[in-house]
């Protein structure tokens, strides 16, 4: 792409793939001179009304002068961003190029542009193709052109709109900005500031959620699927086997629907199966399976030699499954655009996991699919399945279809999928949804969580995450989902910093505990492995959430009862006096009496363990447990020898005929660990999670200061006065200090600041260490200060072997010294840390972490969760400190880190928390260019370059 002479470089970072309101995708990028033909074709295809709304006059063709002006921009004062689609996509209307103009390589679906009219204001204009109006493209373009404008120093947009252009007026009004408008000479002039507001952020997040959920729905709820493979692939080759497995799973799920139900459900857009039998159902097309491959009944599968042959039928498809080598996959996806699929599942490998050449192929795959309106599942996917509703579909390479149920399961690599599906099947757990993302090039766990939030068919969410591409977004979505549905998470490694081959993950420098704290803050149930995931999932799938942590115990021996009680206490459960023993030879009446007495006590959950020694039991124990669970509704778990998962012996029915299943565990320890995890989640869900904190701040001034001090390619350490000025924008005051060079200047400084004073060594290793002679406190007069100055200079030179720098600072009321730090991590974004100063934080790692934005409850928990926190709350009889004051400092520092991506690091050390107030004695900050995505605009994850 070329750039006009005198223009800034082409801003490749403005390119983005986006999801529209209907779940389809498109590509946004800055306009270039090469787009002239495409822009003219776009204009000519517009209706007379659309042209009039944009230009206030009829204009059949753009004059050459306007065409050059619109496509030759400088990307600074004149910016245009276009939405483009593949020329083969069904998203755009056919082009009428009567003058012989060649069809462009990309079709333009929309244009957003601004022209600067003052140093901080620009006029903005939009033009959206008739064929995609109503799909939210105008709103997306506004977000992106506004982000570009802010980057170029524009702070306000204005636009002139005809009163009858209600759609464009709605785009401005509904974006969440504070819009003002006036009418003059029949024209509506709209203007608004570009700084994001709380409402604009909320509007964007909700639009993003709906669009991503709709896009996943388009992948899972389909009526027609095409499987594409290589006709020349030898029978038994990996490619042929992938295709055959995918077709087999589709056929199996098609057979799950009785013909009568298919008649009622109908086909895709009323389509009938290709053989004309008149029985609508899941339409399965197969392209490329050779004669040596397995063939299915032609009443169920329609075969085609090529994609062109399928295209000639005039039908469209909802989903494509591709089993080809990597090189052929990209070309096949390009050809599939003619059929209008909403998504493509790529089963094959050979992409980013193989190195730079494979990464280039993966980029091509994503660009090809997204410009054609498709989401990509994979590469290296094990497939997907939607097993509920009238039209279940499973397009996987599993030997059989998973059983239907109410658990949503997401994972990434195929080997993980094999393990998970086998584990869930062995336990009798059914799935509502399954998706394996493979390399996670596009569709991710975040997308699935957006869908599951509103999915009435899913009650429990399970995620096995080998990598997390956007932890900040994950935290936001998971927190919202966890308030209504339990989310069980396994991560690869404790730190989450494992990067499997082929996954696009930015390197993290955050402490290993950051992921753990993020997951805790999100309210998810974190478990260690697949086994524990299934343990927790089967409890959540079958039992109500416990009302508390109090448990009763029923076992087959007193020794077992003691072991269970110890395991439960260690897991954080409260063992009550309600304990019962059911002997091996007990009959139904005896067993029921013991179980009912325990289950009827003041408990929140029941743990039942039966390990027969002589093998005398006839099932009285399990029958009594199942009936008590059905009758009382108490959360119940069981460990019965030889039983695992969901077994009939531990099932019963309520009076109204509802089946109640008690989950069985391999060991008592497994049962109580699962119960403890669910009890903690239930308590979290019932708690007040607080309100997000947005302390008053002059954000605009802080951004202006930070941008003026930030250099292009290097980290900048701010001077103390700069740090103080930046912090003042957020209401954080730093106690003044003065560097001194001799005893006389120290006295002058003390007189200026006011007695008594402290004298500090400015060396980072000593400035907070009174025990090492780095600080002298409570200097009352000139003599004290002179003596301290001489001693500290001598001691400092002896310790450091160099000339020392000292500073004078006024004394503040005595209190507890605390530390607040923030860091901008390439993976997690802003991370905030809190601890008490000294060895607790420096040697013992007694630190709490949070991922902004934080709620008031998050801040409260961060302060109280460190082990040394009792020193703030009246430790050893002392009066409590002003924790509200230090929480205020923490909240303001959190907002500062959240608002300023260029803030690489901030340290407030020490913060002295007294009985009244908290005072910051020293602050340090660094700035640098950030890689944090612009969160004021929606964008899909971009492949690494």
C-alpha cells in the first residue's frame, strides 16, 4: 500500500477485524490511493437516497477530483477508515460496473472519515452500504475513527446530518457520548467530545457481548454443513480420516432427531435435502471424498466432486468443516465464501505451530475468512458440537457424539479434547455445547462465555485453557458470567504463562500469582486438572449450590467418619456434630433412619462415604442417601466403592417426579474437595461484589502530561516533580522533600518545610531502611540535623562506597508503612499490588494483586488479604489505623493505571497510614509506549506479525 507524498506512514495498527451485530465479520483499515476503483464501485452501487443522505445532492458518480481527495489522505489531519469484504462474499450486493471498470479485489462496505477543522476538532462523516445497513457497521466505524482521532490529538467531533437521516443520528446518540445538537437551515449539526465516558464504555461492552454471542450462535445452531477435503487424499491418510470422522459425527447427530421432529423443525431457510425426499433436517454436503473413502447413505449425505458443483445448486451453507493440508485450506476458505457460511472449522494442522511460514498461512486464513464474514474455529480443532434443541449437530473427529446435557465445555488442543470428552463420557455427564479452538486463532473461550451467558440450555461452564490471549477481557467476561452460572477453569501451569506452539500470547512479566488473583477476582472455580474439573462439574450439574459450609457426615464406619471429617476441615468446610454410621448389614429402614437424622440437622451439605469391608451390603446405604437428597434438597456428595460419576444406584425422584442424582466420587477426598470448591463459589456468588470505583480525577490533564513526557522508543523515569504533578491529577498528594548537599542546606530545607524533620538516604536500597541507617526520624532542631547529616553521610559512604545523596522531609504522624505498586504488563495490562512495607513484602512476598478496574470490595479485600494486615486493625492492642484512607490511595492508583496505558510502573513507597489519614512519602513512576489494545474500540484478536 502506498501513502501520499507528505503524509504520515500508513498506520497499520489501525487495521482491525470486527464482529458486526448479526455475528458476521469484516475488516477495517485506513484507505489508500489504490482503493479509488473500489470506492467508485461502492458509490455507484448505493441507492439514490443513501447518496443524497451523504452528499446532500444527487451524485451518480464521484468526480475524479473528489475521488482523489477521498483516497489521498495524510492519516493525521485527514483520515478515512473503510470496512472491506471479499468480492465473493454474500454480504455485499452485486456491483453494477456498466462502464467496464474491473471488479476490485475488495469490496468496500462502509467509510468513516474525519477532516480536522481546528487543532482539537474535526468534522466526521459516514457512508454505509445499503446491503449492510442495520448491522451495526456505523457504530463500529465510529469507535475506530474516534480512536484514530484521539491518537492524532483530536478531542471533539462535529457532523452535519439531514434531519431525515435518522439512522446516522441514532449512531451518534446511542454511542454513549454526551451529544449536543442544533438545527440550522434545515441541517442538524451534531457535536460531542471524544473522551470515552462511563456510558460509552458500557454501550460498547454490551454491543461487543451481543455481537460475539450472536457469532457463536451462528456457529452452533446450524441447519446445513459442508465438509471439504482432498479428493486425491489416499484412503486412511490423516486428511481422509479427519473428513470421514467429521462426516460420521454429523450423521450420528442427524440420526438423533426422529423424522417427525425434523418435519417440525424444518431445514435451513426451508431447504429440503438434496435428494428431494422432502424431509427437512440437517443438510450434510461432502466435497472431495474419493471412491476409496467410506460412503454414507445418500438420503443423509449429498456428495459433490468440487465446491463449484455445490455452488451450482444455488444453495448456501451455515457451517463449513475443512480437512485439508494447510496450503489448500486457505484457498478452500476463499472459495467457500460463495456459499455464505457463518463459520469454518479447520481440523488440519500445519499453521502457526510450525514456524514463520505456517504463521503467514494462518494470517492469510484469518484475513480470507474474516473478510468473507466467517469466524474461524482452529486450526488444529477437534471440532464443535451443539447437542440441545430440535436440531443437534456434532462436527467433531470423536468416535461418537457426546451425550446431550447442560454443561458447556471449551478447550483448545485436540489431545486435550480427547481426554476431556472421554472423562465426561465415563462419568455419564452430558454436554449442551462443545468447542475445541485448536490454535485459538480466532474463536476463543471469551467468545463462548459471551454466548453461554444468555444460553438457557447451559447451566455449568467448563474451560480448559492452555493459554489466555486476553486475560483482561477474560476477567471482565468471566466475572459477569460467574454471577449467574458457575465457571470451572483449568489452566496449563499455575502461572498461565505457558505458551503452546501456534498460540498468539504476549509475553508476561507479571508475578506468577497474578493469574491466580485474577481468577479469584473473577469468581471462577479454579481446579488443578481434568479429574478435578469433572469432579466439580458433576456436582454442579446434579445438585443445588450449598447455602453454607456446614456439613453432616454419614459413613459405613467410625474410622471413615474421622477421615472424612479431617479431609473436610482441611478443605475449609465446617464439620458439625451431625455424624451417622450405617453398618454394612443395615436394612433399608435402619439406613434411612440414620441418614434422615443427619440430613435433617442444621447442615448445608451431606457427605456420604460407603466402603464395605465384608461386602454384606445390598444397597440400603445408597438408596437411603439418594432418597434423602431428593426429599430434603440438600447438597449431597457420595463416595461409594466401585461407583464413579452419575450412577443409577444414587438416583431417586421427588414427589413431583423430578429425578435427583447424587454424584459419586472415587475417594472421599475427591468428594470433599469438590464440595469445598462449590461452597466457596456459592459464598462468592451471594456476596456483595461492590461497585466499580472511579474516583474523581482530571484524566484529560493526566493524559496530556503523560503523552508530552513519553518518548517513542524508550522508557522514561519521571522526575519527582513530574510524578507529583501526575499524581495530583488523581488526588494523590506526595509529601514534599528537598535534596540537600551539606549540613547548611539541610538546615535551610528544614526551616522551609517545618520542624521536626526526617533525613533520608536517597539510594533505593536504603531510603526506607531505618535499621540500616538509611533514615533518621524526629530531628527536632539544628543540632540534631547536623549530627544526623554527618553520621548518615559517613555511614552511607562506608556501606555504598560512593558519595551519598540525602533529602529532608517533614515528619508525618506515626503509623504503619504500606506500599502500592502498579505495572503495565504486556499480557495482563495494568496490575496493582498492595502490601505492608518492609520484610513482609520484600522477602516474604506478602502481596495482594488486583486487575483494574477494581470495585470497592476488591480494594477492601486487597488490603485485608495480606498476612500482615492485622497491623492495620489494632494489632496487639494498638488503636486501628485509617484503612479507609489507604484504600482511597489504592483506588486512585488503580484508576490511574487503568486510564494511562503509557504508565509502565508506579511505586508509592512508603504510604504511612496513621490513625487519621494516609500520607505518601515517596513516589516513583516510569512511562513508555504500550502494547495494550485500545479498549475504546471493538476489535477481534489480531494475528502476530
